[in-house]
C-alpha cells in the first residue's frame, strides 16, 4: 500500500501542471487586475501608480508582463503580473511636446521591443503646432525611464496594432499597414478606405481593442453600405464584415458576414473554429461567417465594450464599461459566471487580455 501511495505521489510530481487561462485588465482608480478564469477568482491586484485610461493592454509573448497605455494616452507602463513590480515605463511627453498614442501599442514577437505610434503636438506661446506622427521603438529592457531607440515617420490616424511572427507590425488606420520596425519601411497590407469594392461604400471601422492573439489574428470589424450596382444609387444592404491578417503567415482576408442589425464594439473568432465569430456591445452575438448565419444573440445586463475568448474556445468573456467581467458559455451563450473589480471602479475602455500559463 505504501508503495502504491509513493508511486502516485511520484507520478503527480512528474506530471506537468495543467495550463490555465488568466484574464488581465485594468480599472479605476489605477490598478491592474489578474483573474484565474476557471476559478472566477482575483489572483493579483497591482496598483500602477498612474491614471489608468485608456487601458490598452498588450502582453509579452511569455505572458509575464502586461504593457499598458496609461496617463490619458501618453505613457506606457510594464507590470510583472506575478510580482506586481513595475518593470518598464516610457513617459512619451515632455514639457514642450505632448505625445499621445491613440490605442497604438504592440510588442515584438520575441518580446524584445515595444512599439507605439506617437502623435506629437508642440505647445507654443500663442498656439499648438501639430507635428508629424512617429513610430517609436523602445527596448523592452529600457527600464523605468525608457526612451525610443529608433523612430520613423508613421501614418496619421493610426490606432490599434499587432505584431506578426515575422516581425511586421500591423497598424489599423486609414489603411491597414505593415511596418518593418527594423527599417521603418511601410506597406499597405489591406486596403481599407481605398479598397476596390465597387458595390461597397468605404468601410467604417472601430479599431481600439488589441485582441485575437489566441488564434494569431489581427482582426478589425467594419460596417459598410452595399449597393445593387456600381452606380451606387440603390442601396441593397448595410453589412458587417472583417479584415484580418494571419499573424503566422501574413495572409489577409476581407469578408462580409452579416447584415447590420445591431452594433458591435469588438469581436473575436474561435481559435478552434475560425468560422465562429462573437461580437459584443448591448448584445452578445454568435455568427457563422462562412454561411453568414446568425447562430444566436442574447441581451446583456448592460453594455460591454470588449470581448475575448478562452484558449479552448469554450468560454466568452465580456468586459469594459462597468466593474464586472461577464462569463458566457460559447455554445449556448448562457451567462455562467462573473468576476468583479474589487475597487468597484469601472474598466472604461480597457482591454481584456487572455493569457495561458502553466
């Protein structure tokens, strides 16, 4: 019997711990929160020591550091989510020049660099001088007074960003661009405002939440008018669609998937079934993008700005706006749990990231 107990203990010790999902977000007054998704439990409450908005979050590739755009679009802070230690800080503004990054934050595929697009404005005695935007590259080991190691000209109206496995930084803006952070070379990865779709109006895109890393995708949803012919005189439909970059291969997709029946602020696809897309705002919607079928839609207790999905595709998480993270069954869209912000402060427009750890 003792040998049996010993064998069991040895096998348990030799078996790797099961991977689990952590949820990472920020909320007022200025804290970063980490939750165990399966346990519905808060595991870390990290004071950031700074104003939390807009709360755009990108995770390091190893899942250990959360980089957050804070201080009203101006600064980037890096927090070790295990220790709550501040490991990175880039104050982008100076006394004479204010630099704001409008949701533009990304991390290199190997974790060595941090990227922002900064919009500078010089404060003169009698006026503000709007300067040219710049793509800024920081070393991740730059410490608490990080300065850019390189800067390049950047397109105006740049917002959310994501990094491909080959190092290309994709930028949502007037077009969806691809930036080489080593050389500053810029290309159009997906035409957006200039797309060549004669039956479609220019797309309307809300690009703010950098989600979709579970299925290695940079996806922006759009709405557009569709006309019956190229004269664009007779309206046929208003549609939802998405523009997507596969972050592993660089392949791109532009695809309509539904009529515009409700608003959706953000959307994410199932990492194990890419035909399934979930969108959120005042309702939670589940779509089959291949068949253009609305599978199900449920009303929510209040508006949620940001959505994310578990790494196994079984649970949907909705957050932002208030102080609760709602948990929904991905199959049935039944609400099966929630997690509350302990301060009672709202998350506003903060990102909700899902990171898998051992």
